[in-house]
């Protein structure tokens, strides 16, 4: 089976349960808008805040969508990303990521890449399920620190892309799926750039790739 074959339709490839957006809600309408503009092929336009829409609602919708996308993406390479093959979570020899969430793991710990991603996806899922942070009701306000929460999520989701590119890209190239991975990452990057969600220093592991993908 191709690495990303049936990526959005094969439930067996899902690393974590998908976070669904309830139909009939304002957020679902924004979700559909995002998908429709993404389908146009203009990734820069697809990430822009729609006219007269609340920026926090747009950030919330896209946080869920990118979480689902990366969950499926990583789920497709779990047979290659094992504790034996990837004993540390890294993006090349210069960048190693330790895990801590401040709650269940208070002190940063070294762990394998699959363990790190498991911690990460579970952590994101718990935040997305928290009504005090990601309220499902339109009449419930977002917390004052919402943008900071979103930035922390995207900073850590970026690390999954960084690990995939550094540790598993040759396998993806062999399977002829690099174009799809590049498109997913380019969409992700344009979004974090549009809303200034990740510091430039955090993006350093993939700086050359970013320059290549975004060169006009």
C-alpha cells in the first residue's frame, strides 16, 4: 500500500482518533470554507482569515484540521518510526526534542520518537477536548491566553514534520510520496507564517526546505 494512499479515508492509518467538528455549527462552516479554498490550489489564500470572521474561531478550526492531518500523516509511517529505528526524538544531529507537558510529565524527559509523538498527540487531543480552551459553543468565549495555547500546539506539531523529513524522507521518496508530504507541510507553514505562530528559531531544522518550497 502506498504510504499516503487513501490518507483521508483509511481509518486504519489514523495514529490518534480524529477530532471531529460538529456539523451545523459556525466552526463547521469555517471548516468547509477552509477545505473549499484549499481545493483551489492557492495555499496562501487558503490560510487567510475569511472576511468578517473571528480570528480565534479560524485558529481553532485550523488547529483541529492540522492536528488531524499530521495524525494521519504520522500514522502512515509508524511501521518505519520505531523505538529501535528512532531511539530519540530528533530532527538531525543538532536538534533533539525532550518531552514535558507540565502536568503528567513535569520535567523534560528523553524518549523515542514514537513515544514522543504519542505523548504529543495525546496532549493535543486533551486540549482540543477541553471546553474551557476550545469551546464548542459560539456563545462561550475563548480564554485570554488562547493564542499562546495555539502557538504551543503548532510549535510541537512542527517537530513531527521535522522528524519525518530528517529520519524518514528517503523512504517517502522511494515510495514516490514526497510531493504529497511537501504540499501538506507547505500548507502548514503558510498558516503558521500568516498568524506568526512559531518563532523562526524553532523552524531552523527545516529552514532550507522552507526556503525551497516557498521560493517565488
